[in-house]
């Protein structure tokens, strides 16, 4: 990869706005267009990834012809950077467009490793070339964006934030662009959808290891759009998600945010209300509250869930708020609360009983498994803790599930006194190798 590779968000946004939600979709559409034009060049998903990551910045001649036919614009407008030419040979219009794109990219784009830190103004600039090109009417665009956002959230649970984040950012750019010219009713729907997407972007940035300001930016954007759309429940839900994103070393802020989600001038639906109460219980445990007080708040969470209507179907990012919050999830998260309250044996019992059910997505299994390993370590079971940690690591490593890996590092620190045990030593070695590779 070039030393200063910069992700090509122009290309990401343009392909998402045209309905190619994934890199696989785009590669298939490219090959279809190449066959239609009788071009010999074909591409793989790997090549799409190289273009979008900035590893490859200028397509070959055949690929440029296909891309121009697909998008109806010069490839420079898709964010590709023409190789440097001797002074005086660059064409005027294309060179000016390229320089403007590079200036804006330097102005708005920051990197944390391979993680983009983009604000909304930057994203809007990167979709300027694609505005007005969506097929069908505005209502069809809304349906398309909703489906694309659900796909991005589903991809996160399966393969991790680094794969889902580019698509989510492209969707947000398209939403912001469309909302500027939409009539009032559609604008409110777009902003409500944007609030869901911005909250997802905050989570993806956090799990991908972005700096705290990037996570906070998208939480604030989600709250603003929820307010403009008149979606009070979503505004409260963003407070809950901010509480979940708060580091465990700042338990008082976590508690304040979780309480605000349930006590402000809004009404959370029963399922996210149960989740907010569970988050309050965890924050209380972290502040040193007694196990009885933690248990009482968890009882309130179970009572809230008792009042919830049955899920309307498979939970999605754009469906009923908090529909994915089930009894199983509450019980496993209760185990986390008991672990924080120093009741390791109780936490181990709950984890052991409910993690083996197979109802959680890979990302959640990795995170809960990492928490389980930490509870086992605290309960004085280093070999079992190392085994559970290895299972979690096998899920988290390839997809780079950031929160799971952070918990595994916490487990590794707890197991350090037992490093002479073969299972512990092997886990800590594997985790160390992963950190070095990343």
C-alpha cells in the first residue's frame, strides 16, 4: 500500500448512491458493463477494495473506460488520482477538479490507522459528483437507502466494522444530500433515517478504533437529526448509545447518560428502555454500588422487557427501535453487570448457561465470550479463562471486532500472573501476535 494511502470515499459514495451496496455488487456490475462494451478487463472484489482503500489510485486504460461508462463522468470525479505529470502537461479542467478534491480531502479527512474520521461536510463534498443521478423518484431513493443501511448493519455483525463503515458513510452522505432538496414530509423521513445511520456510524467508528472525537461527532449528528425529525425516542436512544460508548473508567458519565435516556422528556419503547436500565446497572456496579442495588435495577430492566410487544420479525437497523434487545441479551449483559460488581461466580454461571445457545451474531459472541473469559479469570479459573478467550479471539481476530479485542486485552492482563500455565501463555502469545500484525 502507498505510504500515504487515503480511502477513496468519492468512489464509495458514488457506488452506494447507484444501488451497489457492497463491493461484491459493484464488481458484478462492473463485469456486466465490461461484457456489454466488449472490454477484456474484469475485476475482482479485491480490486474494488484496493481502489476504495486508496491502495490503487489510478485504473488502467480499459478499467477507466468501463468506469466512465458506468458512472457517466470522468474517473477523476470518482476520486481517482492521475499519476503526476511533468509540469505543463496536465489538462486544465481535470487538473483543477483533482486539485479541489485533494484540497478538500486534506481539509476534512483524518486517519486513525485505517479508520476514517470524516464529518458531514466532508461526506457531502465527496458525493457532489453523484447528486441527482439516482434512478427513480425520491420515495424509491428512501427505500433504497433504508435497505442499504440494514445491509451495512448486518455486515457489521458478521464481518466487522472495517467492512461496513465505508458503505455506512456513503449512505449518510446520500441522505444528507437528498434531504437538502426534499419536500418537508420526505425530509423528515430522511432525517429520521439519517439519525439511525449516524448512530450506526458512531458505533462502527468506535469498534474500528477511531479516536473519541469521531465517535462523538456521529452521536451528536444522530441526536441533531432525531430532534429535527421530531423523533424523541431516537434522541433518548442516542443517549443510551453514548452511555454504552463511555469508557468504564468514567462510570459517573455512563450513569448520567443512561439515566437521562429513561428520565428525560421522552418515552423510550419497552425494549430500549430495558437496555438503558441494564446500562444503569452496569454503571452503578462500576461506581461501587452494592450487588443488591445492581440486582434491583436489573429487575426493573426485566420488568420493562415483560411489557414489550413481541418482535415484528427479524430485527433490522431501521426497524422498530431496539427490536434486537431480547431476554437472552439482557441476561448475558446482566452477567457483565455482576462481573463488574465483583460477583464473578454468578457471572460465570449466567455466561455458561446462555452463551452456548447460538442466538448471537459473531460480533456479539466474540464480545460476550471475551467478557466470559474475564469473569472466569476473576473466579480463579485461569485455564478455562484462557480457553474461552481463545474461542473469542478466533471470532474477533479476522473481522477485527474492536470491543471484543479490548476485552480480551483486559483478560490477558488479569491472566498475567498465570503466564506459566501453557493455555494462558498460548492465549497471550496469540493476542500479542495479532496486535503486532495490526
